[in-house]
């Protein structure tokens, strides 16, 4: 079924919203579990998308990229969940689990979308086509978000995981990259280098998940 651009945006909207909402809520829940109540007190441990949506990063930029690349490349962000790592019971160690919670949630959601895809095969035709398209979008989006966020570049989750794992002397120096991390990421994106890094990783993860759960 060939979809128009508007139909593609509608199909992708729900998976995108779920992906970023659960990702951010997972960070907040993990932080609360390990002792930091900052996100909880701010009301950010929530599956309400409105608490996580950033107007530009969640809506405007992804739509512009979707339109300009015909859906071949998506990039965006939500409002970061506030985490005070100093309030974690074991800040350096627990940082790893708080950071990993977001990508882990995307892995779980990608697997759940695979089961939606399987369910759609037994659905009426009028329901099957949208479900197939939406589940494919959900699988793709969550794998992209997981792989992107695991890149070892602060302030991405992979950067925080690296800070947690590195010896303290190197961790402190590496963490200083965070102030430039977003600029580096945007530069990599517009130069095409980010795609060259991500695409092979995404393809490997996609093939692995499909082989295990497909």
C-alpha cells in the first residue's frame, strides 16, 4: 500500500509519541528507584505525552525532516527528564542504570511493535493495512532511538553510560564534552556522518530483533 506524505505522518505520529514518552518516563522511574526524586516531584514520571513534548524537537524538526527526506531519516528529542545524579544512592554506579533505562524501553517497545505486526496479520483488511504500517514505523523508530541514544557522546545516554564506566579521572574529563555534545551531534547529522555511523548499527540490531522475535 503506497501512502501519501500526510498518511505517513499520521502513521508515524503515534509510534513517535509513544517512543519518546516511554523513553523519558523510564529515565525518571529509574532515577526514582535509585534515590533521586527530582523527576517524580516535577511530575515527569508520566505517560502523558504533553509532559515530555518539546515543540521544536518533538514536532517541528521531525516533521520537517520527514517531509524533506520522504521519511528516510528522522531526528528529534523530547524535554529531558530532570535527574540530579548527586542524589542517587551511588551516583557514578547508578548513573549507568538511569541512562540505560531509556534505550532499554525503546528495545522493549520495538519488540512489542513486532507482536502488533503479527496480530495485524489476522485482522480485517481495513485494520490490517494501517496496523502493518504503524507497527513497521514503531519498530524502526524505537530501534533508531535506541541506537542513537547509545552513542558514547554526552549528553546522550551512551555518553552517560561511558561516564559511569570510566575511571573517575577520565570520566570527569569525558563528561566535559557534554557542553558541546549537542553541537557535535547536529554537525554529524548535517554532514551525513551520523547516518554513516547509525545505519550499519541499526541494520544489525533490526536483523537481530527480527530473527529473535519476528
